[in-house]
C-alpha cells in the first residue's frame, strides 16, 4: 500500500476529523481512509443522474404517497405522555 503525508493541516480541520472519527467509532486514520474512499468514488454524470431519476420514477409508477406535511402536523399536534 502507498503512503502519503499531509502537512500544515488547519487545527480546526484536525479537530473536525477527530470528532467525526469519535462519532463513528473509528480511529483518526480509519476515518480519513473512509473519507478518502467516499471522495474517490466515481460520481455520476448529469446524464446518469437523469437516467437514475427516470428509472426510480418508473419503478414507483403511479403509486401515491401520503402528504408529509399533514403527517408532521398530526404528529406535532398529538398530546404527549409525560
């Protein structure tokens, strides 16, 4: 495996990486590896995004979904138990 060294990293960036690593239960090195892997994943072209959206829309067909705003209002307005 290859190694590389990053110099002069901002203290705020290092702290953010440490916090992110702690939240995800990983070492700092493992967190940086995960971030680099995610960043290096090939991204979709705009045409591929459109094709994926069309495929998802086609898969859903004419299914109807509940109005999320109504569900949120109903939940918000429901009395809570102490």
